[in-house]
C-alpha cells in the first residue's frame, strides 16, 4: 500500500474531476478535518522529531510561496497583455 498525504486516492479523483459528485461535500469535510489535525501532528513532530517537523514546515511554506509567486507572475502577464493591447490600439 502506498503512503498518502492529506488526500486519499479517491479524494484525488473526486476533487478535481467530479465537481457534481454527491460525495464531494463529505470529501471536503474529511479533508478539512485532516488539515485541522495536521497542526497537532506538527506539534508532536516538533516535540519528538524536530527534523521531520522542519521538513513539513519547509514543504508547506515552499508550496505556499510558490503559489504566491505564480499569482504575481500571472498578474504581471495580464498587465503586459493589457499594455500591449493599448499600444496596438
């Protein structure tokens, strides 16, 4: 059996691919509960396995920072497209 993150394999199928699935609200609730438990898990790791706690923090922070940078890049690209459109007209 393969280890998983917060999402199960079925969660990974339902969330992006089945927006009208009747089980979607149930999946969202379970995922929300797992996210809330992540804080407790992080505290346990910080107390007993600090290296793993740091790895978890780094992974989450890196992903968050990447998403922020991607949003900024998309905004810049939109601005450039609008400027080009204004110049062409």
